[in-house]
C-alpha cells in the first residue's frame, strides 16, 4: 500500500472526521471538532500561507499536518509545522512525507526558521532529530478531575475589582482584545507575538466556535479588564482554559487565581466534569497556580527548531 500526502478537502465530511480522529489519537489532551477545524480552515491571513495536509493510505487518513507562517510575529520567516501520525499507523513513511511537503511549502514562501511541537516520547524525538531539528523549550498538558477534586473556596475580589464575564463585552470586545494582546506579548515562547489586528482577532479568537463567553471570567478595575480566564467548552462535559492572564500593572494581587477559580466553579456547576489546560514549562507562576487547583501533568510536548538555508 502506498502513502500519499495531499491537501485536506474541507468540504468532505469524512476527511474532516479522519483529520480529527488522528489528532485525538495522537494528542488526546487537546480538543478538536469539525467546527473548530472548519473555523481554522476558514481563516485567511495575509502572509500566513496556512495549509492543512493529510497522509492517506488505502483511502484512510493516517497522518495530518498544520503548516504556515507565524503572521502575528514581528520577525518574518517564522514557519511552523505540526505533524501527527496515528500511533497505530506509524512506520509507514507518513510522517516523513508530511514533513517533506510542509518544508517545501514553507521554504517556497520565505521561511527561515521552522518550529514543530513533538510529543515527548523517544520515537517522536528521534524522528525530529533525524530530520535535522534540535530541541528547544517544552510545554505540558494538564488535566483536572473537575467532578471529584475539591476546588479552593470562592473569594470575593479585592477592593476596586469587579468580577464579570466575557458575555458582558459581547457588544464591544475590544477591551478584551487589548488585554489579550498585552498578556500574549509576555508569554514564554520561541516566537515573539504581537496582536495588532483587531478584526483578525475577532475572527480567530472571539468567533472561535468553542469559546464560552458565559464561563470566561474577567476581572475589571479602573474601568477596564485587567485579568481573565478564557473558557473553551464542548457542551459535553469537557472544559478547557484557553488563556489565563493578568495585565502587568495589576500582577501580584492574586487576580489570576481569582478569575480562574471563579470560572472553574461555574463550569462545575454547569455540569463540566473534566478541565484541561496547557503550560509552557518555563511559566513557573502559572504552573504553580494550576498545581494549587489540583491539575496534574498528563503529557509533555517539546518544541523542535530547524534553520533553513
């Protein structure tokens, strides 16, 4: 049987389902859905050159790749390729073909550095290193048994701070965009990120199909959002934190714990039983907060880097 690599056909329901099946098999701690995949495909960013690739064997999708340029980065030429193969279908050459196709695409559009997340297992790491990639930073996937783990007691906000939800900003989310941009700029990472395009943020982040405005908690002070914990839900028991962050001038007041605790309590009351999040391994403050809530590390990914040229 021959493995071929080609573009994902977004109008083919079976292919969308196959893409998601492979992703869940390889990366069970991240939630994908037909809606989220189609949403990602629908985004068209100048300079992103994004592609969704699949490796197919005998009519079955056995591997996937998300490929593109980091259009939010002020540094040009920062490419990414995230390749995942069904763990039950490795050893057939799908990963190598996906990497080759991704690299050719990125090189043709001016990429000078390539970044790839690799699940921290010996076979995966050896694969990346055989293809010329070197390890960089790492990140953890964490899970909280929301149904059975006691949460810290709810506490009221400090003086001058009000707890609200993202739904309160539905008519004008620009203040949340400003906070998200400020927090993202301080996140640990290999690629510097700058959110400057409000309309693009609305399309990509605010209209993400699993963003739960009611369960996203926001701390407001001085008339503006200063901390938030962004909730993503699937409507069937699974809750995820997309981001928890605090504006620089309000750090050290316990606001990250405040908003995340508020969101987790309300998520549990709404019937959600599992909570997931992710942390860069260098983000000690957020790892400590998640440990305080009872999250446990379930898996780790390593960022691998390769310079072109």
